[in-house]
């Protein structure tokens, strides 16, 4: 097993990592997101995601421990469920792979981001709740793009609509 993993690391460091970086950058920029511009740092995170894909069969976030059970790890498959709230509140995701436009333009600086993921005990409680219970207790606003109708539930609308690419001010609260 060690030899397989070591061989994977060698492969990741070559073509695969560079191709993944270029494809991801193109994909997320077209969706209104930004990768951390520190290429060495970003590639080290992407390398870990690729290795996790090889280990587990899914690209779990490199900044959190996976349990090798996709159902239990769904919230931390990159991009994780916590990316957008972290971007809204702190300007970057927990591991720093995704950053806000403000940070990219140098108008804000990266800062420490606290862990937002619920503890294993809290996740177990949430697992036992029905979707309707979770949705009815949610206070998260629903945002609608006035141009294309894209809907998202988060504290703030995205910087850019991932569908039609208009800016944040073109969103309204959806009732």
C-alpha cells in the first residue's frame, strides 16, 4: 500500500497537479470564485485533494480529517459546505484555497479562520433530523439573482452570480 501511495505522490507532482490547477482555476473563475494566487501554496492544497481522491475515491478537503465514509465526509468534499460562509465572513475558506475578490485585489488581508464544521457529536444529532426540520429552523436568507433567477441560501449573496456573472448588487432576498 505504501508503494502505491508513494507512486501517487510522484504522479501528482508532475502533469496531474499542473493540469488540475489550470482546470480548476478556469472553472472557478468562470463561476465567480478565486483561487489563492500563491501558486506554491495552492498547488500543495490541490496535491492533497488529489491524494485524498486516490485514497478515498473523493476529493476531501486537505484541512480536515476524513473518516473514509463518503456519507459522513460529504460536507468536507472540496469545495466544502463551509466555503461560502467562510468567504463571506473572513474573505477565504478555512484552508485558504478559495479567497474573496477583496483579498485578491489586496483590499483585505487573509486572517485566521475558526473551524465552522460541527463536532462529530453535533453532526450525529443533525443526521437524525429530517430535511424539513432543518429547513424550517434555518434562518439563512435565500438570495435570487434578478437577472437569471439563480437561487442560493447563504448569509450574503455571492460576489458574482455563477450562472450569468452579474455582481452581488443584482441579487435580492427571495421570499
